[in-house]
C-alpha cells in the first residue's frame, strides 16, 4: 500500500513533469470523463472528429483522395452519423497505399515512431505511432486496471509473449510494480510460474487468454489449490464463458475481459459490473457492420480521434463483436460491447460457401476435455482438414473416432485427419492461433 501511495502521489506525477509526458495527467482526466453524460461524450466525439477530418483532408494524401471521391467536406461535418458516408479502410488498403501516402506531411512533428503488429492475421502491419497517443492508451489501460480494483503501484504479474521495451517503458513497468512471466513455456516452466505467483502475491494478473487458460488447466491437473489472485485480465484472444469460469474457480479471481490492438491501443474494457466492455468513447468511435451470414456478430470498425501522424478512420480491425444497447449498472455512460467474438479469420469457409465459426470447434472440443489438452484446426485445401490434438493419457482410438464423427456433422464432404502432437505451437507474439486456413482467397 505504501509503494502504491508513493507511486500515485509522487512518482508518476514527477515522471510526467520531467519527461514531458502526459500519461498520468490523462489517466486522472479519464477517471473523471468516464462519468460524463452521454450527450457530453458525443459532443466531445463530434468536436474531435471534425478536427481530425480537417487535418486528414489537408495533410494526408490517402484520406484527401477518399474525401474527393465521395464529395465529403470535413468543414461541413454536422453529425457523427456522417461517418457512414466514408468507405471502410482495411489493413490491406493502408499497406497498398504505403506509409508516405497514409501519413501526415512532416509526421515527425507529432513525435512519432514506426511500429508494427504481430501479424497474427498472416501479415504484419506497419504503422506510425505517436507519443501523445501512447500516453492516452497508457492512461486508458490504467483506467481499466482501476476497474478491476487494482491501484497503480500494487504488485502485478504479466503473463505475456515477446517482451522487449525501451528504457522509459521498462522504468514505467518497474514503477508499476510489474513482474513479467513468459507465456511461451507455461507447461515447461509451470513450477517456476507458480513459485513466482506465490512470492509476488499479485493484486492483478494480466495474460493472454490461452496462456492463463493453459495455466489454470495445469493447476487443475496437478491439484494446485492454494493460489488466490483477486483480479485477472484475460486479453489479446477471445475469452469464452467456460474459460472465464475455469479461471475464476482455480484462482478464486474476478475475471475481466479487455479489447485493444497494437495500432489502436486500448479500445474497450470490462468494468466491475461485468455487463460487457466499455468503449473508450472520449478517444474512439466504434461502429458495427454486418459480417457474412451471421446476423448477431458484427465487424468492429474503429475511428481513433487522437491519432494524427497516421490517422485510422473507419478502420476495419478484423475483429468481431456483439454490440449492446444496454446502460451498464455501474453508472458509466460509455457505450458497451456485449462481447468480443473472435476474428474474421477464425472461420473456416467450405467449398459450399458455408462458414464454420471457431465457436463450433471450441464447444466441440470442450466435450472432449478428459481426452484432449489442446487442439488446432488447419484447413489444407477445400477438401482436407488436419486436426492437431494434444492427447491426455485417456485418449484412445475410440475417442478419436467420436471426435471425427462430431466434426463431420458440420464438415460434411471434407476429409478429416487427426494427428497427435506434443503441443500446439505459439505464434511469435506468444498468442495461440487455433484455426488456420491455408487456402488463398
């Protein structure tokens, strides 16, 4: 508690002052703005949107051409609904245009840096970030931590993938009292991870969903019952109800979902009421567009209102979600996403045109929990699918035939080959990709 108090009252305010950063000031502002009336939030969005559009039209060739083609005049913007007049922009569109065309003239004035995504969709995406946006994203991340009951400076564990950072970032993580544990070798380093949790006694644990689920299953298997972590944030991958329940039971924890991306930063976070994920409306506009033939799931389209070096306007995140019209019982007027449902690439498309969502595989394999520790679906071509399974000691030819029969019900006309493997490989980022299609469309 003492370190937490010093961090909040002295250290972080001084860091802001002497490094000319604004993340702590933005964090304090966000704790106030989360309670604004809906009308006030929408007023902020419209004012920011108009400034962003004028900037993009005057200094970014990519958007200037879009405005000209659509007859859109940023100076005449009167409502947020006018966003719909502009086309949705994909990673592929931005990559094809190139950084020079999609960036503002003289982007260095925004104190920008070049960055890229992990490439979990198959292709890394290079983009320009800027210090001011990083401060905002850091502030919103801290606000999300606050919603879990965590106070900056309290002990925290990060069960994450690739972990390299510059000196200021490492200093920030040190001040945040954060201990890093690699998500790459959860099974191999199980004992070490458990010892770290017992030693640190974290108030909060943040992890890739697949990593914390794997850890929870190992604890269940090895009868580890003495761990208590007040709050767990499962991030970067879809959190399913059965995973949430498992994590809650094993760690006696309250589990929170979080949604963001490297290029956009923090987008939405679950609060203590657990009614969905609150969008950071003060800095983002999130839209939902139809996806294939799934009426409930929508494509998540984001416009970031504070990115100027390389604006992202009506940007297709590649993610799917279910919007919510409810007002959260927590009292915040920030809009809600009911749930994040996965990525558009988490679907297999059959020759017939039928889409098979990840949820089908997830629910199917949950029925085989005693026999299978992990799985991965690889679509080799239209007619052949390989199913990699990590078997338990109870796995048998009989359970394999039952599995193939279950899968064949949805994958009619497709050859299914089951292969036993020791583990499901992780992506370079540390995430686990469960559905892979090798068909080029």
